[in-house]
C-alpha cells in the first residue's frame, strides 16, 4: 500500500513558440514545438515520487495514444498505476499552449478523461485511500470525487485548491492542510493577498475548518498558520535566477506530501522550508516534471 495517494489530473501539454500570438483566424509560423507531461495531479505525484515517496495515482486517462504513454510515464517514475484508469471513447486531458517571444501566452485546456474521475473510482480504491498516510488532491478533476476521498481518508488530507474557484467550503472542513498561492488565496478570501498581508488571509482561511493553511508566495517563499500554534510563520526561500517557474507550486505540494511522511518527526517549519527549497530548485531548470529534483538533501539546514 502506498503511503502517498494522489487523486487528480493528468494532461499532455502541447506548446508552440512563435514571435507573437496569432490574431483570430491568422496562421503563424512558429519556431519551436514541445510535448510534455503535465496536469497538477500527476505533476505533484511525480515530484513526490522523485523525492522517494511511495506513491499511487488515482486518475483517468483517455483511450488514445497519450493515455498509454502517460501511464508509462507514471510507471517510469515508480508510481503505482493500479487505479490510473483508461476510459473508453474519450481523449486524454490536453493543454494547447501558445507562447510569444514576449512571454505572453494563450492556453486552451480540454479536460477530456479528467472529467470522468468519478466517486466510483474512490469507492474502488477505498482500501488504498484508507491506508494512505497522506492523500493529495487539487481542483482539476471533479470536486465530488475529491470530497468523497477526503471523507474516506484517515490520514493527512492535503488540498491544493488550484485552479482557484469559489464554492469549495464543504471540503475545507475535511482538510488537514490547505495549500494555495497568492491569486488562489485572494479568490477564496476577497483579500488582495501579497507578502505584506498574507497573514489576514491565513486567519480567514483557518476559520473554514482546516488545521493548517499554507500560502506560497513565489520568490518570497511561503507563510503558514496552524490551529495548534496560532502563530503565523514565514519561511523564506533561496534567491535564484528563475529560468522557468511553471509547475513550481506542484513541486512544493509534491515535496510537502513526501516530507510529511519521510520526515514526520521534524517541525512543520522545517518540512515547509524543505518543500520551498525543492520548489525553488525546480525554477532554476526548464520544464515541469523534468525540472523536479531526485537527488536533493533539503534537511541539512535550518529554515
Ligand atoms: P506555478 O503556478 O508557477 O506552478 P504557484 O503560483 O502555484 O506556481 P508559487 O507561489 O509561485 O506557486 O511558488 C511555489 C514555490 O516555488 C515558492 O514557495 C518558492 O519556494 C518557489 N518559487 C517560485 N517562484 C520562485 C522564484 N522566482 N524564485 C525562487 N523560488 C521560487
């Protein structure tokens, strides 16, 4: 039985690069094309597995060539795929991304099989969920499915409320840890969150019922507040030259899940500091899953 179970999305990112974004109806000649594995759920699971976490992925893939390839990618990272189900007559989730030289982008997402992750998938994997030390989920797959899994779990329930949306109060009372970035915290609290006022958002979010709330702050690290100690703590991260910040939040969540299992004897600020360290390392490299570290010692310092 895996100690970390991720219930979430898998998608393939098709990215084109061109001098500028096309106008409606226009065809442009681009300069580069990449295909990469993405989806917040899978990104977080891969980040956790790369750090030595024993992981399982509960997800839905399409019955196209990408579904099988994605399953192979998860297996190659040592992730248990018993509940990575191929769904007939539906495409694997995809994101079609266009990037201009200015850095501006346009994204079209087709969730495909991700929308078919149903509560029955949770019922079928109930033993796995009940026995997990940490279960992790996001908001890229149906909300009811995540809610069902959180109700079933007896371990740590870690929700990354991304992409941001309102109307998720029902699940927050089941969360052990809620992790959001600044725009997500802003949407959930109606406070324009930044490093100077994140503490007000933390307090407001803690009232929803979860035990610990974490807000990641990009280059400013992360702040968190727990019911237990009632004292907000700001964990700083290293200053680095950021090459590609895509998926940094997922690196953070994946690392957090692993360290909550492998370093459970450590205080929370050390665990969150180590997760920041891993996420910060990922922004120094291009790509998402490919930018996540596997050889890293994040606990040889004090945060
Ligand atoms: P993304 O949507 O790009 O995946 P996010 O918005 O969910 O990321 P952030 O708050 O931007 O998440 O970043 C998560 C963590 O990644 C931060 O807590 C920090 O440790 C690291 N990080 C992100 N950007 C930088 C940066 N420019 N320099 C150093 N560390 C960074």
